[in-house]
């Protein structure tokens, strides 16, 4: 009896690679990512003003998730750190920002809430909401908080769905519940 080991090894390799690709496709999640661009910091009225723009990817997928009744949160952690040579950079300013997007199922409107929950805007369509969050302006306080020197501006951003129970997060501690991110953006500042 004669065996053709070349064909057997070729078939095993082909079948195992197809199986690996299929299993990896099962665990892929859709990307709800975004880019931050036109990042600038300036002095207006002796205040530290930060401006940046967001380019949302897959707006139609995000709209579908929101239309299904889920709340989506865009979380930004903004930090200014003093650059040091021999030690770790010292945090001078920290500013958390959360944008919560959901749909009012009764009225059919889209709602945007900021982290301080004082600002709540209502939109008739999702596209106008996306256009409104495209440009973000933040007042980080007075320039008197920082002294002259070199600084690093760090922005950590992620998108996650609100409403996942904590007990489920504890059980599935190895699973990343973020829909996108975290992403890190960095800019050096000389003051």
C-alpha cells in the first residue's frame, strides 16, 4: 500500500488554515472607531482652550445600535502633564468628558448628553447629531495653573455601550466590552 504524504500534509494545512480563519471571524466585532484630528490648544481670555474634531467611522452601524435602544458612550480622558527628564511626567490638569448618545423611543428623537448632564440636546435625525459632535471645544481652566515649560497633552478615547451589568463584566473579565478603543492621542506643548 502506497501513501502520498505530500497530499495528506497539504490537505491538513489547508483545512487547519480555513478553520483558524473561520474561528477568528466568529470573534471579530464591528468597528465603531473614530479619528481625532485638528487638535489645537490656545490661549483665549487667559484660559486653556482645547479644540479637536472627530471623524466617526461607520455612522450607519452606530445609528443601528442606537436605534435598537442601546446607549453609546464616547469617553474622553484629557490630561496635561509636565514633561520631566528623570521622573515620570507630572499630571497638572485632568478633564474627563463623556458624550452619551441614545434614542428616545417614545418621541423618536436622538439625544446627546454631556458628562456634566446639564447639557442635553435633542435631534430629529442622527446625521445632525453627528455633525454637532464633530467639533469639540473644551475650556481646561486658567493658564495660571501651569508654569512655563514643556508639557504633553494626552487624550485617551473609547466608545462603549452602556448597560452591560457589572456581574457580567466580572465573570467575563477577559472580554473587552469596549466597542472601540482605547485610542491615545498625544501632542507636545511649549509654554
